[in-house]
């Protein structure tokens, strides 16, 4: 007999980073791309920011979190993961939307890198001008 585990999935994005978060009832174990949470996000500030939606609701030790993240840099992955956790929490209980929205955890940051244009050194930078 196979026991089905109830999971709540939330996807977060920031710049080029994408993070898929799976929440399930548990004891607070966190797995990021097959590594320990502390091994992947080394800074204490990063770990605190990622878990801030759960800490605000007081549910830190009641969920096991499985995070799959790729693309971008560590900071972009961090913000994408935080958004994914907040979305997964709302999926489980819609009453959590108001406090998370008020704190700004459900807001997706749409800013992306601007592409390089032809005839230019970068997106907006021009090649050096020579008068003579």
C-alpha cells in the first residue's frame, strides 16, 4: 500500500532564477537541490530572508521543505525561493494571503536584465566617441 503525502507546490521567479518549492507536513527539514539548507545558502541573512514568510506565520518546525532552484545568482534564487514558499503557504490555506500580501512576500519583482542592442557596447552604453 502506497501512502500519498499531501504536498503544496509554489513556484517563484526573480530575474533569471526559478525556484520550485514543495511544502509537506514534517519536522522542519529543508533540502535545496539535494544539499542541506545551510550548505547551499551559506549566509545567515539569506536563510533568514527565505524562511521569513513561515516565521511570520509561526510555522517553522511544522513543514519539511524541498526546494529545486536553478538559474541566476544566489540572491535571485533566494528571492525566488521566498516567493515560492509564500505561494505554497497560500495554496494550503487561503486565509494566509492577507498577512503575507501585507508584508510583500507575494509580490513578484518583474525587473529583468535589459538585452544588449546592436550598434552599442551594452544595453544602453555607446562605443567611445572619437572626434578626430
